[in-house]
C-alpha cells in the first residue's frame, strides 16, 4: 500500500483508522475523503483530505481518477438504525456507492479495496453463535447492503482482478468519536452517561447479548486483512472477526465496579431492539485465524478501564 484513500473519514472508525495508517504508510500518503461531518483535529491536522460525497458518482470518479490510490478503505456507510429510516439514501450510499467504487477502481487501476461488513450481515435464522459460513438472511436494509457488499466483493476478484477484502465487524466501542446511528451504540453512550450524570437509560433489553470489539482491535483487523498474503486467502470479503460478547447488564456491572454509584435503567426502542434480536450473540472467527492469523487483544476489563480513563480526560478537557 503506497497511496491510500479512506472514505467516511470523519466517522467512528475513520477517525482512528486514518492516524494508524498515516503512522505506518506516511502522513501524505493517506487521504481522507470527507462529506458533511467534520474531521477530528487529529485527522485534519495530520495529512491531506478531499471533499467526497460517495453518493455523487461523478465526484467519486474525479477523486479516484486524480488521486490514483492503489488502495481504498471504503468506510462510508449508513449504520443500521438510521438506514431503516431512509431507505432511499441507504440505497445510494450502501449499495450504489459500493458498486461505483469497485467499478471505478477497476477502471482506474486501483489494486485493493477494503469494504467492511458487519454482524448486520446475519439475520434471524443465523445460529446464535455464528460460524463464518452460515445462513445470511438479514431483515434490515443495512444488513442486506452488507451481504450485497460481501457478494460483490467476492465476485470482483476472480472476474476483474480487483482485490476486494472485508471483515464482519462487531459493535465497536471507542472514545474519540461517539457513534449515533447504529444499534450497538449504547455500549459507548453508557460511558458518557456514567461519567457525566452517573446514570444511563438503555434502549436495548438488559439481556440482549451482542458481539463487541474495542476500536484498536477493529483498526488492527482492517489493516491486517489489507496486508494479508493474498495467496493464503480462501475467503476475501466475508471474514468473521470476534472479540468479546456481552449484554447491557454485564457492561453496566463492569462499569459499576469502577463507578459504584452508576445506575442503569431500561426504556426499549422497538426498532433497535428488533435489529439487535436479529443479530447473533457471538461470532466464530476460526476462518480469519486460520487464513491470516487474526486475534483480538482487548477483553471486557481492559476495554472498560481504557474507555473510562480516556473519556475522563476528554470530557474534563471539553468542559473547561
Ligand atoms: N455497529 C453497527 C450498528 O449498530 C453494526 O455494524 O449499526
């Protein structure tokens, strides 16, 4: 990877993937593609950026044609809860833009495109402990778009030579940029509640178990799959990557151990509850381990300690 374009650069993942890529591949060689939302200071100040609405096909062609990246990380996507509320925009961003990026990449000689998938690519008939290769009948527009991205990615390599790779990410906990459009966001919002008011009202039931991961592991998984030796890959755009699974009650207990006065209440949001209920409890990531040596580093205790440490500093700083 010599020149890298990252779409969705202002999002939860982009804000942390870009600094990691710049450290490895050089500040000037990683270009942030951004639309509407502001980049973090860290991303803005550390390298080039370009205005890029991925739903604008002409602009997409212009940007890829002028930057001529050899690798693209295509992170721009509407998350699960928001996607349900705007199917038209979801279609443009989560379906059409994926196709346009891959097709433009073929035409412009891009070598590799990383398109992250998600636990959302599974559905109600997927086993609760989901193997890598299993039933995928998601019942959300987000999930359908993720299966579309996986299948399209797997199609491009043998037919065009464009090397499209992806991992199915769990819900991601992080402290730099707060996610607000997904179903797993409670696992981040709960820390803001715990540290600012000492309480949090959770929109999922206390016993809803979901696969989760800390951001440093998610960033590693994206860089590792991009760098993996292609000759060893039997899968390409559809790897489960797992870390830990927990319920809101279990996360709340872990927070209470550090912040004893913390209280959690529950007020269920039917949309996000039904989305969460359609996803597996755990992912089995034996295929990623075998084909490219994946493993996670952060368990629940390490995550909770690190989130609280960093958010304490961040929230104190922003409060003064
Ligand atoms: N975190 C995402 C969401 O909740 C799942 O990929 O939408």
